[in-house]
């Protein structure tokens, strides 16, 4: 009963799981060390004295979330740049060679961009689905969302947004901008290269840093 | 006589980094208690200042975090990252230099 009360009070004062866990652990540690008899007023007093109250906790949470997001995007950018460093740059060099080979071989025979366009679409959709699967299925038992979901949502949405934009503006049959087939080939091949870099950087970031930051 | 908390605000990050370099990993409440015990209650580290500082160091990549379930609740432990280990040396040197300068300044003033 007492624990439920504490859970309720802290739940009302926090937005993200990480802050909730931290404040909850702190309050219970303080209550355990305190000589005073448990009352709800005591819990509120701890929150007010130690954290400055609900408003302060929420304000600090927002600052924390912004900083963590910045840090994730910085790390994501680093991972993208890392794909151009040796020896991982080999993959990019192979991609460029593949790009050049496909482009020049398509000059005479024409280029069927459909399989490549479909492959890019599948990749960016799967990335988006990964976010929804993690957020709403794997993590469905969590009372509060994790602070890292805003980054995960933003970073997986970038790919699909860019793809939709490029598809409807340049690639599709009824594209908004009328471009010749040669330029269309260049756009599809370039999009494929960017998607590959974006996906590899995302996987690296997720594997390396996602569990370290805001555990 | 209790130390004025305002005086050590600028060194809060150094204190945290140093504590974490001496203890492999610590959680928020543990840090406040450690400071209290080392300074024999003269210096009280307010949580309202501690957690923002911890989060800032974490977002800055100087701290790493792990979680563990203790007594049916999730406890978040902070430890130094590789960058944090390098930074603690710089921060300690900065603090030492500052203390030396402060001593020099205050001694000079006192002798005037």
C-alpha cells in the first residue's frame, strides 16, 4: 500500500522511465535511512527538498532528454563519418565501384531501378518498424517510455522521410519533377549508397552505444 | 562550521568524477552519502544539484550507466567512461591549480 503510494506520487512527477527509476530508488533509499515514520507527506517533503518538487523534476528531465538526444545524434554522425575511415571505408569503396559499374553499364542497356528502389524502401520501412516493435511491443510492460525513444523515432524516421520525398519527387512514374532516365538512375544509385551508410551507422550505434547511454 | 555550498558548485563535476575514479561505480544516493561521510557532514550535496550534474556528465559522454535490480527496484549506477577517465586527471589538475591560486590570493589579502 505504502509502496503503491510512493509509485503513484513519483509516477505523477516524472515523464520518462529513467528519471522515474532514479527518483524512485532515491526516495526509497532516503525512506529506508530515515528514522521518521512513513507518511505520504514525508515522500512529498523528500521530493521537494531533494529535487525541488515536481516542476523542477520535469524541467530537469527535459534538459536531460535534450542533452541525451544531442549526444545520440552526435554519436550517429560520428558513426556515419566512421564508415569513411579505413578499414570500414572498404565497404563504401565497393559501393562506389558498384555504383559506377551499374551506371555505366546502364548507359547502353537502360537501368531497371525498381528492384533497387524496392530494396531501399524495405530497408527504411524495416528500420521504422524496428522502432515501433521495440517501443510498443517489446517494451509494452513498461509504465513509462524510455528517454531514448525520441532519438530512436527521429533517427528511424529520417530514412523513410527522405525515401518518400525522393520517391514522389523524382523516382516514381508520376513523379512531381520530370527528370530524364539518366538522372533518375543517378538518384536511385546514390540513394542506395546513402541508405547503406545510414543503415550500417545505425546498427553500429545501436550495438555500441545505445545500451551504454541512459541504461 | 558547515561549508557554504555555493563555494563548491563550480567543482561539483570534479568531485563526482573523482569519487567515481576511486569507486568503480556509484548510484546517486550513494554519492550524496559518500560526500557527507568524507566531509563529516560539513558538506551536504543537494540532489537537486547532483542529478543534473550527473546527467550532464552522462550526456557529455564522460559517464556511462548500468542498471541493476536491487530490492525490487531499478538502480542506476554511474561509472567513468574512457573519456571520463582522461577528463578526471585534467579536472583534478585544474582544481589543484585553482586552490593554489586561491590560497595565494587569500594569503596575500590577509597579509595586507
